[in-house]
């Protein structure tokens, strides 16, 4: 499968923001956080880093997005990973993860919600292991 990768532009902002907000609203425990503040932080972070997000294309269609950042030469933080539902179960996410795993020498970490069992299972299937609990609703998984 031929996938191409391109840095996002501001044109992707609304789509990325909607995906992230929906995810947080669905999985986060609103009794544990101030949801308004968290959603504001998501928007500010996305606005400041939009060009560091990567759009994954299959032909002319955006099929996935990800954002990964190096953290002090200790590990890579996969802060965002999303494959559009229409393109799931086609191996696209696996190809993207394999690309990321090949490009780094250090571990990759990803924070996931306990309640997002599909995503937890997905990462575990790709050799990520539980590293630590970071809150009552989230944990860190690590690959390497």
C-alpha cells in the first residue's frame, strides 16, 4: 500500500480539533478534570503545533493523522494517532506505526484512556506495554 505523509496546514485545524474534543468528551472522566480548561488547552496546543501534525494520504484522501515529538532524547511521545473509521482494518495504522518505529532509536510512549479499550488493545497488539498509570482515567503505554 502506498501511503504519503505531509505536514498539516491550518486547513486541518477544525478536523483535528473536532477529533480530539470528541475523544476527550467520550473517554475522560469529567469529575476528575475541568473539562472547559482541558478543551481550551487542546485548542491552544493544536493551534501552536498544527504544522507538526502529519497527515497520512492514500492517493488523494487523508486517511490518518499523527503527532509525535521527541522528549529530551529519552523517548518519543506519540501525542496523537488517528485513523479515520472508513480506513480502519486495512493495515494503514500498522504501516504508520511501523514507519514511526523504524525512524526512532528511543522508546515511543502514548497516553491512552483506560476506557478506550479498542485503542489500548490496538497498541498492545503492536508491542506497546503498560508503563505507568498517570491518572484515574489514563495510562502510558510504551514500545521498545
